[in-house]
């Protein structure tokens, strides 16, 4: 009897352990905050802008990525339905197949071959005949001038993105205001300087004063027509920090001595701060741009031939300065307009600077602005990936929440890490046509890969 | 010599069988004696069994004759995590596999005279056991999927009674520490939409390596009703220089990508790190209002600020070297316990509060440190014709506060951690 009494407390302890409820249960999941709009109103959202707004990446627009363009992500965060067929309550000209134009794809790593050969051209089948204007009015190649002026709509080269998006239904401004949006994103400015950057300065920068005047005029027009509508505008990023400009170094080493030597440009030796553009790939692969006897970092089999790179292949320091000066003036205009109560600034320039300097870490995966391997820029070296768009969308969310006291939930960036930026990569065919072909980058790629995690 | 050899054998045995876990702040384990644990660990002043080797070596002179003590705690852990945006995202939940750990304790004490006593012990005052379920999809897999830290301490202490009321103790600690961290390396799929793929299983393992420290203690027994104690254990730093790092490729199914990954995968190689085990100081006061009751309050401070970083240095692929910033802060622990000695048995109860040591930025899937509330209940029996056997048991219900990273985790892995630990311990001692 006494022994039984002694065992009782032990049995009680055992019962306690076995019956652990509550504390032993796993934690409940946390649901995101509910959308609140503060002083903003998200009833009708229309986006106007450039290829970035359109979701262009890897050289084209395709439905899979259009649904992940930052305006589409933002639309989702404010409760809109975004569908791949472009319908739902945030519509856009959905492009099927492999995109319009066909998106670039990696065909081989060694040598690195990127092209869109053999891919099927997409067309806006699903909702091209939609009777109303699209909510995403982003047009690849558009500048602020195009917002309310159709002069360039039908003069631009094929493929003409204006005919796909604007569809001869009036200016972007008319189509936007016609929907009486309560919230607008106005993302222009990048193309004003990008043309100059990607042409090595051959195309002049759009005059910053003209951009400033257009921006102010457009804000006035929107506010006059829709006095309660809130507008998000974007700063102009430093386009000289995109992979298109930063992938190739302006120097190499002499094979015999190991001495560092500058590449050759149209005006003699490049300076260490000159940028060799992605468009120089074929010349570099042939040894052009490398001094005689110099190591060709792109294609060691073709040592330097001493011939210079052309003006359009190099963005020299003076050209960079012109671009940065223009972007600075444009951003001053953005700052000035953003002081108005209905306008919020999204600092895309600061975001890109931060990415270029420090990259971006999600979990233990580190992303950089490196070409091909970085994960933030698509295969054209200019446009962000889905993940880049999600990060930009969150910058928009943060800015809107701060300015208008809204509670728009941030997007989960993990939802925007798609497997590829160009649909699935096809198996490498044996005879790849030399489209965008970069031979011999594999050694450099391995070095890049080696440091990823 | 014979004792020494068997002690060594036990050390190796214990090390092999003792994956351990942190049930105290950081990666400390306070479960080192069933009787004291019945009082929530409040035993620095009143400890009166062989676990004095750990809790207060100065009390060894109060233990008559010789004693051998074997004990262990079954710790059962329940850990889970709920994520928030932007990473890993709202709605995401993760859990660890339920852990079962048995940190063992072995003590030996011998009072040589009224003035001199010595004690030796083997226990695991530090440890960590992390094992996230479904490692290949666990959202924190880049940092850790599974990790163990073992700290098996071999301790020898001497006690000397300066006066019948006041004794001091001092000793030597050899801490054998081993560590293993498993993680899954992810890499951005090149040219992709930002997706990352699992590309390699990474295993970093360091075998048991000794580090050395010392301890000192004081016990003052002014009268039959009062006891006061203080104990100090020094910090121990263990440099593991002979660890092994292995990288096993995980195929993604994309042959282009896999070929590049294979070319860039580091070879198996040596890895080194430095493990830091902080100093601890405890002070306690015990009051026995009647001969059958003892109440004690202890305050313990652990110098966690020692744990500032965790370096990982590879022998060959030095580009992968990293230093994980931890920046821990010293933490406090307060415990209150009581013991009631009845004719047939003794019962004990207690409560402790253990402050977190990790700053909010260091609350990670590797070490989701949080404040803890421990409630304990203990029982003891004296057995045998000559009362030479003592059996003690206790149960600890350790309620770990849910801790949110408040969006500040160093690697941007944010959410709330939940944990609960149940400890059930038993010890058997023989005195003669």
C-alpha cells in the first residue's frame, strides 16, 4: 500500500507528460494584415509606364511574366484578381507562346549561348479585342512624352508595342483617365536615359527639362480631372549600373607579363571607369577591343587583335556623366512633384543602387545584379526578373503605406521566384545558330557560381 | 588511475550517446541534478547531494563519506515556427521533429576529512539539438536543416572547510565540444526568374575537441537555518581545427545547370571554427524555517556576450569562409525552489525564469532563443536498510515564450518561434 502511494506521484507525472496539449502543439500560421487604404482609394488602379510596368523581361513580353510585373503584383496586394490570360480585374495585353518578341533563353552555359532561336512568337490572343482599356498601360520603349502624345505610337520600329497596348484607342493618358482610376502608377523616365546608355551614348539623352515639364504637366492634368486620385511616381535609376553595362570589364591582362592593360575603344585606351556594353559580345569574342597579346577573358582562344571597340559598344565616362546628370535633374523634378499631397515617390533609383552595391538576400540565397547568375536581372541585362519586380512592388507598397497611411500588405518575394525568366529552358540543340552568342564565358561563370552561397 | 580510465570511458560513452539540446538560454543546459532540479535549479546554497560537483563544489565538504551518482534527464522538445512576409511569408509554418535527448550526469564525491573533500563529474552543461522537418523544403534550409552541439564536461573539484561554517571549492573543467551543422545550399537558377534551387547538401562536422576552464565556489552556513552559496564557472573556448566539410550535389534535373554546379562544387575539405562557452556565476540563499523545510532563491548570470560570432573557415575553398554574427548578451536567470522532507519521501517544487541571451537579430532557425519559464516538481526517496540509496525524480515543464523576430532577423528570415520542452529526470546515488 505504501509503495503504491509512492508511485502515485510518478504516475501523475507520466500522465502530465503524455497528455501535453497546447504547449506541445505547433504554432498556428500567421496571416498577413488586412488591406487598409488610409487616405488612398484602391477601387480602380491603372498603371502607365515603360517596359518595366509592362513586365518585359529577357527581351520580350509574355503572359507568365506580365502577371508578375510590379503593377500586377501591386494590384494583387490591393485585392485585384490578376489572371494569366490578361482578364480579371487588372487587365493587360496577354501574350502567349514564347512571348512578343520571343524571349531569350539560355541554350548552353559552355560556351554561354543565349538566344531566342526556335521559339514561337506570341500574340495577344486572349483579350486583344477587350472592349475597354487595359489597366496595365505600360508600353515597352515609352517615354513620358508618349503619355499624352501619339506622335511616336506608330513611328516606332517593329514590334510596335503601342499598337498592342494602346490599340488605336487614344493616348495612354486618355485611356487612363477614361477609366477614372482612384490610384495610378506613373513610371516613366528610364527610357529617356536608357537609349543613350545602351547605344553607348550615340543616342542623346532626352532633355531633362522637357521631362520635368512633361511630368509636372501630366500630374496637373491627372489632378485636374481626378482630384481625389493618388499617383505614385518613380525616380529614374542609374541605368549605368545594370548588367547590360557592367558585365564586361574595360581591362584585361597581358598574357606574357600579367600586367593589367586597358581595352581599346574608339578614342584609344579605355579608362578604368568606362563601361563595355553587352552589345560588344561578338566583337570581344573575336578578340576585338583587346590589345595584341592580351588575354581575352571572353574567349581565350582568340587573343587580342588590337582593333578597337566602336563608340556604340562603349559607354565612356563623359557619356555616363551626361546620363547621370540628366537622371539627377529628372529626379529633382520627381522630388519636386512628390511634395504634392496626392503624389508619392517610389525611389527606384535608390533601390537599384542598393542592389548594385549590396545585392539582396532572401533566406540564405544571395542575389546580385550580375548578368545571368545574379537572379535580379533577366537575360536581356536590362529588365528585372519576377523577383526584381516583387522587390520593386514592395518598395511601392512601402511608399504608399508611408505617404497615405495605408496598410497594403507586402508581397511575399518567395512567390515570385519562378524557375526561369524565359519559360522552360529547352535542351540544348546541337546546332545552335549564332544569335546572341557569347563564347567562352564559362570560366568567368564558374567563378561567379563558385561564390553564390 | 583506474578511476581516471573509467571516467574517460564514460566521457566517450556519454559523448557518443548524448545529442543534447539547449533548455536554458542560448545553448546552456541546467538539468544537472534531479534533486536540485526539483527545486527549479535553486541549489547553489542548499545542494546536499553529489550534484554539488556542478552546482557548488564548496558544498562537497558537507557530504559525508563517499557517493556515486548516476542520473539523466529525458528532454522532449517541441519547436515550431510561423513565418511572415516578405520571407518566408505569411501562412508558412515549419516544425522541428520532436526531439528526445538524454543528457547524462555522473558524479563521484569523497570526503577525506572534516576539512577536505573532492568530487568529479561528467555532465553536459551545453548542447543544442535542431532538426527541422522536411529539410529539402524547409524555408530556412540555407542556414540550417539539422544541427547538434555537444558540450560534455569533465570536472574535478576540491573543497576545503576554512571553518565549520565556511567552505570554499575550486576545480578544473575539461569541456569536450563537438558540433555538426547541416544545411542545404541553394543557388539562383541562372537566367531565371529569381528562383533558387537546392544544389548541395552541406555538412560541417567537428569532432569532440577539448577546451579547458576552471571553477570556484563558496558556501557559508552561519547556522542551521541559513545557507548561502556562490559558484563560478569560467568561460571555455574550444577551437575546432580538424572539422570535416562535405558538399554533396543535389541534382536539379536541369542538366545544363547541374553541369555548372558540379564544376563549381567545392571539394570535401577541412573546416575549423571556434565554439564559445560562457562563464556562469550563481549566488543563492537558502532558508530552513523548520528542520523539514528548505526554501532557496538563486540568481544566475551567464556571460553570453562572449558569444559574439561563429566563424566558419574552410581549408581549401576560402572564398566560402564566413563569420556568423551572433552578438549575444549576458543573461539572467532567477530561480525559486522549496524542499519538504517527510518521513517516507521528500517533495520539491520550484519555478525559474530564464532570460533570453540572443538579441532579436540573432533569433534564427539555428538558435531560436527565447525567454523561458520553468515549473518543476520533484520527488525523492531514501532507500535501503542503511539508507545508503537515494532516488530522486523530477519533471520540468519549460514554457518558452513565443518569440517574434519583429522583422529584424539578420538574414531576413522572419516570423515567430514557439517551443515547449518537457524534462523528466531521474538520479540514483549510493553513499557509503
